[in-house]
């Protein structure tokens, strides 16, 4: 039973180097979250696609990964490049200002 649960736990390395539980399950979205959380920089969706396919050990179309990135909370940084809030080069206060101005505009 423990082995079954352990196989579904996904870990990533935080900015400070500590290992933390990042997601549970073997769904594509959880593996994408893990890939983005492990990376110190935002990644192009083709790189995300390669890493997700390696982790799941099965082929997936890159367009499916791109569509999934759009449907989840991944942040768009540049042409085809996605990341998370930890990749945002702004302080928490600056992020809040940007979000407020985006919601108003």
C-alpha cells in the first residue's frame, strides 16, 4: 500500500534547495506542474513536453502540452515560454500591483 501511494507523490526542489511535495498523481497536469516547479527558469513548451514524456514514459503531442499549459495556472513569459510565480522576477508586492492594474484595465 505504501509503495502505491509513494509512486503517486511528486516532489520538486524549492528556490532554497529544500525538497517539497509539489503534487500528487500521475496526471499530465501534475507532471507539468512538477517540471515547471523543478526548473529555475521558465521553459519553452517543447522542453516541457519532452520532460513530461520522459517522466510519464509515454508519447504525448506537444500541442496537448501547450493546451494544458493554457488551461492551468502556468504563466506566459514569452513566445512559447511558460513558468510559475516563482519564476516571476518581481517581489510579492510588485506582483500584487501588476495583478491589481491588470484586473482594473
